[in-house]
C-alpha cells in the first residue's frame, strides 16, 4: 500500500474534548525528547501551549499521560506513562486501520490508489 491516500481524523469524546494527530504527535515528541519543552520546540509551539495540550489529554484519559521528574544532579525529564503509551499505540493502530479502509474504498476511483 502506498503512503497516500491517508486518513486524518480526530476522535470526539464530547464538546471541546478531542484527540487528534497534533496531540498524539506531541506525546510522541515528549517520548522522543524526554522533555515537554524540547517537544514543544520540535513542534514549533510554546512550552505553555504544549503543557495545556497535555493537560487536555490528561482530562480525556482520566489520568496522567506523562510523568515528570524534577531536575537536579540526577537530571530531570518527562516520559510517557503506560497510559500515555497505550493511548499513542491505540490512536496509531486506528489510523493504520483507517488508511486501509480509505485505500480500499478509493481503489479504482483514483489512479494509483
């Protein structure tokens, strides 16, 4: 299957309660960088915006998607919790499944699909 067409979507949990590709990418960037501020920079957003998005994610899942450790001699950092990792994995699995459905439905309608 080619990379395109692809499905991009948001999961609605209620009014003003959505999970989409941006929030999931933020969690992935936190996991990759070990830092909310580094993840924010990587995504071109402010630390405050990243923190507010993480708080929104926490509200959606009813728990903490990330955990932070205070700095100091042992160093600090941020990482995804088991809940955060499961959330990213579930979203990406749904996304892959949606991509297959989109491709299957569009076969024969658009060239190269």
